């Protein structure tokens, strides 16, 4: 598959657009459809397309397995950590009102951070599962 | 009228795809059928105005899970073992369960009924409260991340656990055991 010039060039053109669209879905999720889950999956889809066209070895050097493990845990810890911060600030777990002077701004900030955590873990897990399955057939 | 026609066509295509997926024995074709099924389901969700769910279905069901199924087929081979057993008992169980489920839906409120219980309690609270309490226009996002933040944290923990489970079972690095991996093709 790696020798097919059409696939290689189309993938190279389309992958940046997929990643950009994933970031749009991630950070525009509070205004339009989308959010962390969808953005994480789309972001991972860009990397998986790279792995399909250029081989899992190339994908493994683009996203090292160690970084994937770190990101998998980081997203969940970020989400849970926001809850710890709101508790330390004297409110309930995951009550974002205390994150800012203005409760509405605090809610907005909390939602953005939490959705980012969701996106990071989802995309890292999706790439991990793809690598674990597809990487086993390597010569 | 137009929306009913589109609904009927989509539902008929869903049934055709499901039957084709059951009847086929080439697992590669079955994976493609599942992908088409997810795409049709995503179109149904758009018609039901559930754009966020449609988005997820299109990304996960059509894209990622198809790639994962193809990856699995690459490991285990693409042809199903022909089954010689009669499957009358499972068929009877499925028909009985399906009939019970359909009987159960008869008590449910009509689709889109504004007097349904679900539209009386928390839904109006979320819809009226979301703009002033969270400042987030998309009420789906505010429910997922703020009102129902615990549930979303739990869902994320499930995904995290799935990733850790795959890592523990398969791992990311090839095992250096010569002669063992080649035979699994």
C-alpha cells in the first residue's frame, strides 16, 4: 500500500484537514454539535489513516507508545483533577462554579477543560487499540 | 410526508443490511455491512435531530470500529466456520425476547409526545437553565460535561479501562519470540 502514489498524496492532503477539523469539533463543541468524544475519535482517525497508508512502524515513530500511555492517563487525571480542584476550593466534586469569580465563566472554563481531558484520553486509547491490533501483523 | 418517506427508506435499508450481515459468511463483507449499517443509523439520528449522537455514530461506528474489525480479521482470517447445528432454539428465544420488548413499548408514551414524563421533570430544567447557569449554547455539551459530569467521568474511566485492558492483553511492542508470531497468520 505504501507504494501507491494516489493513496500517499491524498492521505498527505487529507490528514491535516482531519486533525484541524478534530480541533474545531473539540473547541467549538459548546456552540455546535460535537465535544470531547467526537473530537478524540476524529483526531485518532487522522493518525489511524496515517498508519494505514504509511505503515504502523511509521505511526509508531510519529506517536511513541510511551507518549500514548502518558496521554491515556493524562486525560482521565485532568478530568478527575478538576473535581479535586473544585473540592479544594470549598465546593462539591466537579462543581465548576468556583473555578472563576463569575459562576457562569467558571462553568464554561470547567466544561472546556473537562472536554479537553475527554478528547485526549479518547484519541490516545483509539490509537493504542489500533496499534495493538494492526501492529501484530508486522513482518 | 417527505420525512416519513425518508424514514421508511432508511429503516428498510437498515433491515436489508442487517439481514445481509447475518447471511454472509465472508467476514470482510460482514464488516463492510456493519459499517453501512452504522452510516444508515447515523442518518436516522440526524433525522431525529440528535446531531451529537449522529456525529459519534458516524465517527466511531463507521470509521474506527470498522478499522478495528478489519484489523482483527487480518489476525484471525476472513472466513467464518460453517455451522452445522440447527439453530431453532436460539431463533425461538430471539423471537420471544423481541415480542416481549415490542409488548413493553406499547406502554411507552408516543414518540415526541410533549406530555411524556421525560419532558416534565429535568429536561425543561436543563433547557431553560443551561444558557444562564453555564453560558454554553449547546445544551448537550452542558448536560454531558456539567450537569451529568459524574456520568461522563465514569464513561471516560470505561474508555481508559478498555485501553489499559488492550495494552495488558496485546501490548504495543512485538514480542521477540521467533517462529511463534509467523504461524498465527
